[in-house]
């Protein structure tokens, strides 16, 4: 008896150019400081100004909204594409810090929120290996969260490894 271990599709390519038909959500991990300027966000900003502008506004107005670890913000960038800013990183890495900034619980909570929104939109989800770049996380800890929160709920997921 064969047991499917993952429903995640892996592709070589650019997560800012999702390879799918229909509604799509591109998810990435943001920090909780309002900083945007390194890593995958640069590729997002080259394509669309809205995700950065909305993230910065969300952070600036955080006293009046849900901004914080585990929060998720969907920003529509085309008629059928959204970018999900997921706050899953505490601070930023600065040389000799006390461990990686990634917060797995926050990523898990954000993915749970994303699942409901993706299902409501009828959207597939696209991402780089979230939380594994500047956040310093490990994919062997994040992949099971993506599987449990998205793939197990039948949300199609594609992970892109950049060339």
C-alpha cells in the first residue's frame, strides 16, 4: 500500500511567476519590524509595488490592526493573483544573534489562515521555501506545516527553487 507523503509540487523557477491557471496566492515570510528590503521581497517589489506598500502601511498602523507574528495580509496584484504577507519572523538576523529569526508557530498560524482564504478564492498557493532564507529556518520543519495546513486541506501548493 502506497502512502502519499506530500501533495506539494516542486518546480525550478520563479515564485513571482506562478505556473498555474486560475486564482493564485504567492506566500512569503515577513519580519515583525516593518523591514522590507532583502531576499525574496526584492523580487516581489520588482514585479508589483502593492505588497510592499501594503505591508509598510499595515506595520505603520499596527496599533489599529492585527499586525504581529502569525498574521497574514492578502494583497491583490492582478485580477487573479494575490501576494500573502505572512509575519513569521521575529526581527532580523544581525551577525551574532541569539538564533534564527524564524518563528515556526507563527508560520503555522499564518498558513492556517491562508488555507481558509485560498479555499474561499479557489486559489492555488505558490511560494519559495518560505522561512528558509533570511529567516534562517529549516525546510524539514516548514514542509510538514505546509503539508498539514494547506495540502491536507486540498489546497494545491507549488514550491519554487530559484535557478
